[in-house]
C-alpha cells in the first residue's frame, strides 16, 4: 500500500514538521497564540500528530478512505493525543466548518506537494474550496509553494517504453508500424508520469545531460486569487554538460516549505527507497526530425551547447482539459536547424 512508503519517509515527515513549525512560529508572532491545523495531505496523519505532540495544537486529520481513518485513529490513541487530534473519513471538498477544530476556520491547511497526490488530491483541486470555506483569511497553506523543474535525459532503457527499438525491427520482423502509430496517436507529445523508474534506486540506466532547472513557480498561498493570462510562454536555456543522445525531457516538482527559505524543500531525490514510489517524474519523449516515420531516433547533443526549452502554461479559460491546476506543454529548440519540436498539454 502506497501510504506505507509515505509514513516511513523520514525526510518527507521532517520537511512537513519544519514547514509547520515555521508557519506556527510566524502565526504566534503575529498574535495567533493557538493556531489550528487541518491536514488534508496523504501523509498518514503525521502532520496533525506532530502539531499536537510538538506544539499542543488542535488538529483535524482527513482521509477519504475509511480503513485509513481507522489506522490514523489508532495512531492518535497510541501517541496519547486523542484530546487534540480528530480524525474524519471525508472528502475535504465536502467538509463543513462545524467539523473543524474549535468549530471555526483553521489557521493552517496541510496539502500534498504539487504533482504528487497518492490517496489525497492535488492541491490545485482543493485550494478553491479550502479558501472559501475552511481556511481563515490570512491563514497559511503548506507547502507554501513549489517549482516545476525540467531537464534532458539520456536513457535507452527509458526510450524502449515508448518505441520499438533498433529502427522498429526485430529479427526478420518489420515492426515499424508501431512506431508510426506512436507518432500518429501523439504518444511522443505527451508528458507521461513515471514513479519508480526514475527513482534513485531504479535499475533503469539514465543520466542527466542538462541539470534540471526551474521552469514554473507557484505560490500556493496566492494561487487562484488573481487573474492570470490564459496562455503564457517562457523560454529557458538548458545547458548541456555532456555529449550524448537526448531521449526525453523530464519534469518533476520541488516543494518549498516557505517561500522566503527555499532550502526548506522536498523533491524526487532521496536515498529512501519509498520516495521513488511516491514522487512522479513526467516524461516527454524526444525524437529527431528528418527520419522515416517508423524510426524514432533521439536528438544528439554536445557538451557546451545551450538548448532552448519553450514552456507554455495554460490556466483558466486557456486550459485544454478539465483537470485542476496549470497545464504545460514543451517545445525543445536547439542550436541548429532540424531539431525536434515538441508539443502536448498535460496537467501536473
């Protein structure tokens, strides 16, 4: 069960503990002596437990699955904080103010990092309801924000997940029709989420040809409160650090506990085995142009080159799908003519 790798991820729990401590300290310094906490994340009820044991704060832990609620209640009982932590089996979007700690809107709401919901929900899906009914004005959302990073990866193993290798041939068989169909169906234009394949303990062979860099930032405490353009395009330089063949653009989220202290962060990198099961990377395949439709060869890059990645962000009326949150599409533009031009819209 994927809740167990989260419960056992000490780095993740430390991130939430330190983020919560930072937020509570700020609230107390501004005159809120006993902040209340609503934990809507899929962190096994641990943020609510930490708020109770470490700060003596009244918290409510929510989970949409009844068996999880039963386990979290046992966790609360085992730690002797029944008077401070309530547990409900409910969807946060259906929760009424009367069920919140002290029967009033809370001071802090804890959500999952962007792009990583397991049994919970995307923060972008919850924020409208949270702000309207559950969080007091001036209250805080945790994580405070995050960044979508992107870079180029070389991985023959990874490429075999979206194409028939060796030019689409195997022994005496011509299988190029499958590669042609992948092009026709737009398979190469989609950001596809993968978890364990790109984790630090994965046996998949891969290397970064360019270091991941931030291509989109979000402040979860202000997201959705101001008008944004339906479509916004930005250009980002990807510095190539090794000769190789770029098989894919890989994007992944980094979460920040506080916008003013981005060293308080959580991302895909961890020596903990469970992180690879719970933190997706989003992969968009790269293929060079000027080749037969059934051949999907990657793009050759050289150390020292600077490739331009165009990132289109669609929000509000500009969105293509009905999913919550911004939608992204990538176009990779190189240093020479004839390089691949990528497209596709994916909500992360």
